[in-house]
C-alpha cells in the first residue's frame, strides 16, 4: 500500500548548512495494518509522516502510494490523492470554531476533485451516530469536551472514505481514560472497516497498543 525506498529528506538551513531529517528510509506498510511510528522529539517521525501523508516531498528516493510513484504526479494530482487516500487526525484537533460539528466533518468534501457517489450529509450523520456525537451536530467545537472534539476529528478524517488514517499524537491532549477510548475507536476502525491506521507518537504505552511498532531514531529506522 505504501512503499518508501531509500528516502532522504534534507533542508537547506544556510548557504553552507544542510540539515538531514531522514536518512535512507526504506519502509513498507501493508493494507490493513494497525501500526505506530515512534520516536523522541527531533527523531524525524513528523517529517516521515508528512511524506507518507503527501504533505511534503522527499529529497531523494522513491515513494509509492498504492503503486503510484508520487514523484511522477503533478501538484494537482498529489492534492487529489491526498484528499482521497488519507485522513488526518491531529493532537490539537484542528477544528474550526466558527463551523458546527457537522460542518467540520463535511469540510474535506468541499475540496473533492471528483463527484462524490454518496450523500455526504447522510454519511456524516451515520458516523456521528456511530461515535456517539450525533446530538452535537449543531454545536460548536468550543462547546464540547476534548474527547468529543477528537471524535469529530476522526469523523472528519473518515468522511472521504480514506484507505489510510494518519493520527499524529491523537491522545496527546486527552486524559488517560479518554485517550484509551480514542485508541479503542481507532483499533475498531482498523478491525471492522479494514482501514490502515498509522499512529505517530513518542509514548511507548500508546505504541504498545498497536500491532507493529516502527521506531525511528536520528532520522533512521531503528
């Protein structure tokens, strides 16, 4: 599903200073995996997540997404693939306070490059009901709890029926009990919906709840 071969990421800091964030990364993620990418701050895990999520491009190496070489795609094709292939879940939730819960969930559909074959509003209602937040559909993010906000963020990630969910520190702003509930929800989506889930974290106890741990240290897969 995702194949990285000899991927490097370098940043030009100054005229004669280059920072290498990723060093010769080769990695394969199969469809249906429930995995974690774990490493300390500055290890390169966020950079690797951005490349897998098509938010950034590698400096060298090959990145294949479902068999497509991303280096051969135009910016528009990359944007389309990102919108349809991956759903993002962030530590800070990244919800828009002036939009209702349902409007936040539907936001990715407004950027769709192709005709959506289902009723987005009906699907949003179905996801909200499944996640126990349907009664909050017309509320606003700043009026609901952190756990509910993260459920909204996951619902938003699901609205385009992605193949992959990329969750960046999804429990980082939650208490232990609520964090456990979010991890169970992500595991359920993996098992019942066969969605590939990759959780980016620095916490060993979170990584331990996934089926595969990918450890990155100093820009290299350990």
